[in-house]
C-alpha cells in the first residue's frame, strides 16, 4: 500500500490520510525519502535563509495558545526601534541571507503601520539591487495597509490560518470580536490579489485536532493556491490558558511531544508530495521539541529556514511557546550553527539568493 502511494504521480486525500497515520519507523523512513526526492526534483536541495526579526511582543490579540497574548501579564513588552531593526537587516545583507522576515505581535494602529512602512523603505535601500527579499508576518491588517507595504517593496506575506477546521479555530481563540476565521481567510485572499507570494500554515498536534483535520489543512493550502507553507508543532506555553490545560490534563509528556514532532514531519512530507513546488519552512518550533528538529524538517521535504536575528536583549521576551531554542544566542552564533546543521543533511545553502517560490513564479508566468 505505502509503496503504491509513494509512486503515484498525484496523491488523493485518502492517500494523505494514510501517510499521516503511519507509525512504523521503516515506513516513515520510506515516506521521508520519497518526499525528499520530490523536493530535489521540484525545488532543489538548496535551503534558503530568511533572517527572522521579531520586532515586538505587543499584541492586541488573545490567542489561547500563544505566550505573547495580550492577557499574559507575566511577560515584559518590548519594541525594536527602526534604527535597531535596520542594523539587523544590514547584518543579514552582509552575511548573505537572501531575505528577512519581519514578525511581530499584532497591532493595526497608524503608528505601527507607519513604523513598518519606514522600515520596509529603509530595508529596500540596503545593498545593491535587488537587495534583501522581504517577508512580512504581521497578522491581519486592512487591504490599504497590505497594499501600502507591498508598494514599498515587501513581496511575501505569511499569515497562518492556524487550523482550517472552523470549530477548532473557535476553540483556540476567544469570542471577543477580534478573532474570526472568515476574516483571516479574507486576508489571505486579499494578499494574493495584491500580488504577494502568500504563505500560510497550521499548528500541528493541537488538542482535539484529528488526522482528518490535517488532511483538510493540506487541501486548504491547495484551494488557496498558496506559494509557501510555514507550519510546525503546537508547543505548550505554561502561562497560557491552553498550555495550562494541556499540562493539567497530563498531555505534555515526553511521549506526547514526540508524537507532535513526528506528526509535524509527516505533515511536511505529505504536503511536499501533494503540492510539490511550493516553499516549505522547517520552523523553529520543530527544534523546541527535538535538538535536531529543523534538520529533520529539511530531510522530510522543507527547503526554507528562518534563523533568528532578533536583538539578543529581546529574545527571551518573544516566547510564543516554552523551550524556544536560540534565545541565548547571537545572530552570528545562529548563522554558524544553522549553516553546519544544513550541510550535515546534505543540502546546500542559497546564500545571497531570494529563493522565491517556484510555484508562485510558474503560476505568474501563465
Ligand atoms: N501576529 C502575527 C505573528 C504571530 S506569531 C500573526 O498573527 O501572524 C507566528 C505564529 O506562531 C502564529 O501564527 C502561530 O501559529 C505560532 N504560535 C503561537 N503560539 C504557538 C505555540 N504555543 N506553539 C506553536 N506555535 C505557536
């Protein structure tokens, strides 16, 4: 059964379900070998670096799973200045990272929107053309804001749907008028219309999430014709309502965490086999569950890494989940460490290249 699925030209939803239910080590190895071969054929084995700048943990949202939710009073709030952020971007350029990602807690006020606009303009002035690629991960914004940032030179946007199951989405977020599944989908549609390379993704191993939900997540990526997927395991943050419940219900054991890691790797592999030429990130959360989590992600079919270049002073305050790796590191240390890790998998690194989505480029040619 497994062999016949892995040699199919195009998988069906039932095949995806079968793959997500695999548990046997030898079967998993076969799965990852097959997804790595599809990555090699469709996007190549160069991993692209996007230097991640975590700008601020100030957030207007109250997501039950997230460590920087507005309701978490334990965490001191910080904001990176434009000058500091531009220095980090310059470092990324000097170190031949092709792109930067600007990520932040969510705010829609005009001071925030303008700060980001200044920052995008400033980053575009760094280095010789085409300079750094810019990915934004700044949550839900108005169409006007999305358009302004695109006009200034941001060209990719990552907005995770978190789960494509509406009922589960409701359980993950308070019913306070600011968290709507439909609105998030509308944002993704708007971003595509504007011309961004749009990325989305989900958390894997959420309480109450089934393998069928995960299959539907992959079908959601297909339906939205996304260029990029950034998904990873759900990782407990103890000072959140959801994390507290999971701990109390005895569901944050070694065994449960290992399961969330394996399911995440199976999701990367199944998504690669199904969608072939999109970009897929090996996310930092993989490493929160296993020291070699990101390398395992590359082996399972991912081709993008987001090394953290956030100012060391702010790193410990940007903890979306517990055990976040690299919080005591500097950008130099992260570069050295990740470079070694990538080369150990047999992949190479696309230094100085944007590494845009092959899928997006081939779509826009037609
Ligand atoms: N405010 C931005 C950036 C959010 S942080 C936005 O809404 O897009 C980026 C991602 O971190 C979120 O989309 C979520 O999927 C992930 N995240 C948050 N808490 C997490 C947790 N406890 N475990 C794993 N991933 C988490």
